[in-house]
């Protein structure tokens, strides 16, 4: 009997942005579990080093931690150059870093707006740009996965997400545009749009009775996501099983954005952006 091995990532190199915590770390573990060597990149180097040691021990692959700040293009270029020098290539990019923002539109500051744009849209574009320029194009192979949000499709009543929605919506259309532009290089560009999953940013409220009630009232599946429920999709989009899939943004939200009604009470917020430190904003 033949074994279907299209999901096997053995021999591939995956760059996972935001690998210090949350979804970035989870996706790095997913890539490693399928056999890929991984580079995890973010600002918090001490967390990256801890995570790299854990990934190597648990999955038996190589894991390279490296500093990167999506708001500083020069760090993106040097990071990608170092990863290519370290591994010899980049096959997969999981663009999973970013920050939230809560601001009233008419009092939004330019600095906060640009911080979100640079972290959630401009930086991810430049990371794609450099991975393609420095490795994928010349090798005629690449798998890019942009982690957007259901807020690329819908806003949130009672929670002012103007900058975040703009950036994530921009990432949605950027994914489609680059998919057609880079198809000639055998590079696929797809995206995952998560609903609400446990993370550092959502941990304070996602398991509260109030948010549970919101899920029961407005989400077809009646609950938030469980850690690991996007792993299979990420592996699919990173693997040769998805060789004819490109330009797609797939929501993983229990049906909330397409079948339900997103109406979250104002007090159930993803942190308080105004009270966050600069390090927390860019984590």
C-alpha cells in the first residue's frame, strides 16, 4: 500500500514570525511536528531561545532563534540573510506576528496607527519580500502563510478596531495580490484568519463566563478555538498537499464570521492598548 506523504515537511525550512509566544509559537511547533527545521523570529530573544530548546527536544528538528522587529525593516533584511546563511534556504514562511489596537477613530494618534500598520501589514509584507528575494524566487519554490484575523472580514461592535481591521483587511488583499504575482515562481501565498483562540492577549477574558455566553449566543459552535485546531490547516498550506491552492484566506472561527453574528460587548476587550508597554505592544 502506498503511503500519502504530501504533508511531510522533512527537509524543509520554515520561518515562523512571532515565535516567542502565542500563535507564532504554536505554528512553529506544528511545522516541527511535520518534520521541518524551523527558524523562530521575534523581539523577545530570551523567549525565543527557551522555545527553540523546547522544540528541538520535543520534535528532534533544528530550531534557530533570531531577533526581528517588524517595525524596523533593516532587522528584517538582516534576519532573513542570517537564516539563509544558517540553513541554506527558506521554503516556508508563516507570517504570524502582530499586535492589537483599541482606539476611537477620531482621537486615534498617528503614532499608534502607524505602529499597527508597521506591525500587522508593512512588516509582514517586507518579511515576505525578503524571503522571496533572498531564497524562494531563485529556487522556484515557496509556501507563504499569512496569519490574518476574522477582523479582515468583519469589525467588532463595541470594540474599536479601526487600525487592526484596516491592517488585517490589507493583509487579506495583499495575500491575493502576491499569490497572482508570485505564482510564476511556484510560490503559493495563502492565509489563515483565526477567530478567538487562547493566547497572551486573550487569556484574561476568553475563558470568562461572559465571553462563554457571547460564544453561545453568536457562534455556531458555541465556543472559542482550542490550541492546536489550526495546526492541520497550517501544515496543509505549508506542504506539497496544497500545490494548487493559492490566494486563499481561510477562517478558522467555528463559523462565527460567516454563519454567526459578531457582537462582543464593550467590556470584553483584547487587553487595554493604552495601558500596554511598548514591549507588550510589539511582543
